[in-house]
């Protein structure tokens, strides 16, 4: 027995062969392995931010799972491990939320809404110009009504509210002049399309603001998790220092 105790004492002096030292090694190995892989995720440096976020989320989850199964019993270390698990899961959630928000933001930016808005604006302007030009040569009651509703020199729908009111008023009239009726129909349809596109554009801009807020929030959560990780590393080094 004396010989066994002497060997154990020697092992403790040389290798730190006690329960706390063994558990410290296990925790440090898990943390170092995760930190090393975070520095070089499998997705590669040329991968997109979404792929890198997915990789970081998986690494954080793996770290949390490894720590949960590490069977740590030393009271000081158990608390550190529990905090590390929370931090890792927070980091995983933050990176996944950032990936999701960035993906939606990127998809929103690829829509053709701006092209449609420009096309609708051009179509509306052209319809107004043709209507005004047609009635500029006539003095009948119908064209006088058109002149009273639409400005003589429209500027690409600058005053959209006034143009929209004109479309509503002219669209409810039964025109005797067939050419004028066709021009008014084209005008009212162009205004309706422009109004629709403006509504979609406004909705998308609001959505983009919400998504940008989500990205910022996820970034803040990720920053807090990183700061917490730094604090836990310092605490682990203090507790496990020989």
C-alpha cells in the first residue's frame, strides 16, 4: 500500500493525476478543440457568411454536447462547465438567427421590385403624356374634363396623390370618344399598377428594416457570447492553474 501511495504521489507531482486535474484536462481539451475549429471552419475562408454561420453553430452545439457528457464532478468546474454550455448554445442560436436574417435580407434584395417600380412609373408617365397631348388639340367637353383633372405638364408622377385622384375621377366616366376612352383606360391601369408596386415596395422596405434589426440583434447576442467565453476561459485558467 505504501508503494502504491508513493507511485500515486509521484504521478500527482509529475502529471497532476487527481480528479480535478483530470477534469480540467478534459474541459480544456474540449474548449481548445472548439476554439481551434472556430478559427478554421470546414466551410472554408472562401465560403459565404451563411455557410460559415452554419458551421459555427454546429461547432458551438458540439462543444455544448461534449461538455454536457464530460461527467464533471468538481464543484468549481461544474459551474464553469454549465456556464460554458449556456454560452455555447447562445452562440449557436445567435449564429443561426444571423444566418436566417441574412438569408432573408439577401433574398429581399434580389427581387425585381425596383425594376417594376421604374417600369410602372414610366408607363404611368407615358399614359399621362399621351392623354394630355390628345386633348391639347381638342376643345370638347370631354377633353376639358381631362384637362381639368390632369396637369398640362406632368412630371413622371411627381404628385402621385393628384394623379391617383385624376385616375379615379376619369375612370368613372363613360366616354363617347372611343380614342379618349382607350387612352383613359390605359392611364387608369397604369396608375393602378404604379399604386400596387408602391405598396409592395413600401412593404419590402419595412421588411428590410425588420431583417436588419434581426441581424443587429443576432450580432449583439454573438458579441455577448464571445465576451462571456473570454470571461469563462479566464476563470477556467484560474481554477485549473497548477
